[in-house]
C-alpha cells in the first residue's frame, strides 16, 4: 500500500474501534504511577472478553504489595528505554507483554501502543514486521513498536489511532 492507502486503511479501521472501549483509560494518561485500583481497571480493560486471563492476572497481582505496584509502574513510566519500560512493568506478577504494553499505552498513548495477537497479526500482514511469534512477547517489542511508530509517521495518524486500527483489523489488509 502507498502512503494514502495506508492512511485510509488506518482511518477506516480505527473508526471501527468502539470509542467507549477506551473510556476507562481516560484518567490514566500522564500518571506518575498506577496503584492497585488502576491495575484492576487495566486488567479488566485488557482481558475484557478473556475471563481466564482476567482471573489469572487478578489473582497474581493480588499477591503484590501496593508499594511494589506503585514503585514498579513509576520506574517503568519514567524509564527512557522502551524495552526497559516493558521489562520493568512485566516484573509484576500477572503482567506479561500484552498487559504490560497496555499499561504503558494507558500511561503514555503518544509513546506506546498495545502489543497483542490481533495487532501483531495486522502489522505482519501489512508487511511491517517479519513473521514471528503470534503472541505478544518482549523479544519483538522494539521491532513491533518501531513498526507502529513508523505507520503513525507515514500516515500522520496518532499512535493510539494506529493502535485502534491494528486491533480492529485483526490481520485484514482490506478495508472494513
């Protein structure tokens, strides 16, 4: 696809994304850290339709002391290294790359995007990321993030709109 086709593709698929889905995240951008309550919101948001993953993450995070949640999210949000930020937040029990990238995105949607199965599939089908693991993983985080940022730069669309489009398209390269 050329630049204009990519822009149209991102705009069309981002418009498919239900805007209300992001309502729970509105208060999180720019926060210095997340507390237990914010983490609970993130778990529900990310694993909305996956009861087993939601339960596992909730159960695991319940074992973390409040101070540790706040300390590690503060460190991750302040980290100037994208891989370091993901690895720091992933230290929390119950947080893996999919939830971790969601937490980073909620904190700074201009810098981060969510890495999940659907978005990975879209980036790969667009030819912006080499074939690899189907699941979110820290090994491809930097390449994935670079591909998303490049798509944002190419199309002029904000990173969060690119994120919405990649999720909504779920690997489809045609228009919705």
